[in-house]
C-alpha cells in the first residue's frame, strides 16, 4: 500500500512501514510542510496514497467531498511515537486493508476502531 504521512506523524512510522513492503512519503520530504489540507488531499489522490494523520480535518474534507479517494487513517491515540502507531496499525490491519483500498475514513483510537466507507452519501 502507498501512504502519505502528514506533518504530525513521525517519519519513523514511514520507515517502519517501508520495511514491511509499503511505499511511504512524508509531506516534509515533498516540501509540503506548510501545505493546506486540501493540497495534501489532492497530492494523495494524484499518487493514489492513503493519508496518515492525527488531524480530524481530513475526515471532514473527505466526508464532504463526495469522492471515494483518497483514504485516510486518523490516529486518535494518547501515544504518538512511531512504534506505538505501528503496533496499533498491525493489530487492525486485517480489518482495514480492504476498506482502505476501496476508499475509507479509518479512525484508530487506543481501544477502538471506526471505519467509514467513501464516498459518504447524504441520506
């Protein structure tokens, strides 16, 4: 899978994920450290990457976009170090891998997981 790590996600998480065979880029490496959220979403969409972030704004942007892509994983956890984030991802990987490939907002908390498929259609 391909991931784009937001500024608030440690680059070390990307290195861990690359060791597991994933492709990862960090917005800092791309010169997008000060980019607006919508610009990061556009870049992830162009490159077919899933965004990793702590920022709830991405969920709102994608929910109201009407688009099915990119997917986003929003970490809502107390520990933000790369090792902990990797362990949380690995624990739920079987549940989130397919939704992420189809387009989803995944909220990963310390003891909970929420998955919302994209696009979100108003009822």
